C-alpha cells in the first residue's frame, strides 16, 4: 500500500522554503537574523535595517551587491599594488632625479622658478606665501597710502585708502608637500617636496632636526633636462636679483651640536657709489684694490705663489661716518653678497664659527661690524668684561661668548679657511683691537673715516635738494617738526649750489658726522632755505652735546 505523504500547507511554500539560487545567500539566514535583531549589536542592527530596505522593500538582491563590492575592493587593491610596482619601475629605470637640500641656494632658485610656472601654480595643492617688501618693487605711487595736508580726510576715504594698500600686498604660490608633476619643453618632470629628519649624533644625546628637501625627476634617458632646468632657474633668479644686494645672517641653533648655516635675511636695492658722501680718495682707492683682487688673473697670481687668495679690510672711525654705507656700495658695484656676522651671539661656538666660514662662497663679502664692542678683545678667557662709556657714567657689561679668540683667528685664516672671500671689519675704537687680529695677512688694507668736512656738508645738501624741488611754506609751521607738505617752488642748480655753500660755511670741519648732518636735513627736506637759516642754532646745540660728552645728537622736539 502506498504511503501517503503528509499534506503540504499553503503557508509552508514561502521564501523560507525556497530553494537557494546559485551564488546567493539562503534567505532563511537573514530571516533568522531578523528574528534575533533585538539582541544584536547596533552595527548588526544597522546592517539588517539596510538589508530590509534593499532586499525586502526595494526588491534588490543583497548578495549581488556584496559580490560587486568585493570585486571592486579586490580590483582597487590589485590596481594599487600594480600602480606602485609600475611607478617604482619607472622611477628607478626610466627617470633621472636630483635631490636638493633646503640649506642650499639651488633650493631658492628652483622654488622661485616653480612659483613662476603657470602649469605648476594651476595644480590643486599649493602653498601660499606673502611677498615681503624687500622681495618686490612697488613703483605705483598712486596706490600708496597718503594723507592730505590738513589731515581732515573723510574716515570712509581713509578706510578705502588703507584697504587699497592692503590689497596691494602680493602673494606667491609654491608646490605643497608631496609630488607635483608638470610638462616643460616637452619633458615630463616631477618635483617631490618632502621633510626629512636629520639625526645629529655628535653629542651624548642624539638630536633630531626637521629639514626640507626637493627631489627633481625627469622622464628621460639622461640627466640633461634637469641640468637645463637648474640652469634656467638660476639665470632667472639672478636676473631678478641683479638690482638687489642679498644679505645673509647666521642661523645659530639652540644647541652646540646642531649645525650652523647661513640664511637669507634681506634683499636690498643696490646702492650707488655716488650716493656715498666721502672723499673721493677713500672711495677710489678702496674700490680699485677690491677690483684688482677679484680679477681672474689675480687669483692665478695667488695660486702660483702659494699665497691664500683672501683679502681683509679694517674700516675705522666715529659712528655715522659712512663705513657700513660704503660696504653696501662696494657689494653693489661688484655684485657681491654680504654675509654679516654678529660675534656677540650667545650660542656661537668655535666649531660653529669655523663651519660658517667654511660654508662661504668664493666670491662674497663677510662683514663684522663694531668688532671693538664684540668682546673679542683678549686672547685668554671665554668671558670678558668690557667697559663702555656712556656720558659721564661708566657702565660695565659682561659679554660672555662660548667661542675663543683663537677660534676667531683660525676661522679667518686657518688652514681650512675659505679662499676668495673679502673680510671687512668695522670699528669705532681701533686702539682696542688685539694686534694679532689686525696683523698683515688678516687685515691688508686700513681706511680711516672722519667726521664731515665742509665739502661733504655741501655735497649732502646738494644731494638732499638737487634732484627734486625745494618747498616754500605757504603758512606758518607748527611747533616742532614743520609740516612737510607745502607748495613746491623750483630752484635752479645754481641756486642750490649757492645755498649749499652758505650751509657748509656754518658747519665747522670735523664737528658732525655725515649721519648727523643728514638727520638735520631730513627733518627739513622740503625747505632748503629753512635748513640754511636754522643750521647755526643746530650747530651750537651740537657743540654743547659733544662738549658734555653725550653721544646722543640733537633732535627736534614737539612741544
């Protein structure tokens, strides 16, 4: 007898009994999960909620979606690894690269060049930097902030002028940290800007210093395109700097074991020789000596005779007599960079000083100002007491330096000292300097400066009023410094010369420094006749100041 099968109820033929399709999840698994959802974790509950939305209500097969996501993830992983392998192969076998450290001047050349390339500054990741006043010329005087004569300008107009001036502050874009790629002259370049950690192990405790570097790569069979790019960047950089004098200062670290280096401190417009009001004999003799030293045949002459190719100068004289100004004019005349050195730097050491001198380029000028007050006046001891006279009182100042006198001498002309550089030291009191510091071989040329003669006073007057016009007051001047915005009245060159002679006759020879006379003229720069009329009373006050022993000049005061 045939056995009877149990009847199948209508409700047993639902999705729970359905036969699973190939490649899909059994539906009863998710039904069981739904039944226990109240006891599941929040993440599981969220997943089940998504399943209900996609599977039950929208009719989508979640297993297909999960399979597609898995395929996509595997594709991304394999593709990423493949890209890394291909990129590494290209960089190692098809591209040439050059790495430039941050403390090298090539770094400045390349970064300045990159900031001028349209293809670079149009990328999506950049760094913005404000252009300082010494990095650009602002020749549009009409947009400068200006004030009217009476000072009664509308506040809204004043605010507009200030906003206009602020809007003129420019900025530059540079590549950000990471890789920046671009095409240049049909060549593919990639510039990687990164930060590296330099570990110094010269001390008992290793020190870490963050340094920046750039890596320039080119997809080519040789390094020639990179060489051309570096040369192009260098030419562009120096063409822009032709009218500027670069001034470097030491970057002294806060720990003796950290390396010292030079950093660019400022770029200043070049100063002409004619702007220096000094006797022509001083300027011409010094210029001629430096010109002869920098000639190529002079270097060969020194080399053949085994003489170190170095030159030292000592400029001495009272403050304000034009020592530093002449140095700036010399640097501009011969296109030299100025490396200023402050020997009172508290963290300066013998090793750091030697490292700074070794890092100097062959054609440059090293300036040590006021070496008589730097504390390096004795041969023994690291801490020295220097007496400074100020008026009628003596003030004793303790100047402590961690470098020695012998360390300074060794840096200047030791066995490992750099050649081709020009060393200029200035001093107000040359009698305080040690003979070993200024002996021949370290100081080859001495120039003594004095206070202004009558000829210098007349020349200062002509320079102040000669190129522009003199201003004649059209209303009484207020007390103190007069109003400097009056109606202009042109003076001929003959009239200016006559006024300069009258002006210079009232100033005794060698009484005032050129800086003091210039300060007097600056406070009357729009009224040449007023300068002539008031110079006698100013001279009397200057005599009183100097006879009293004060080194502070007379300045106009507002009452």
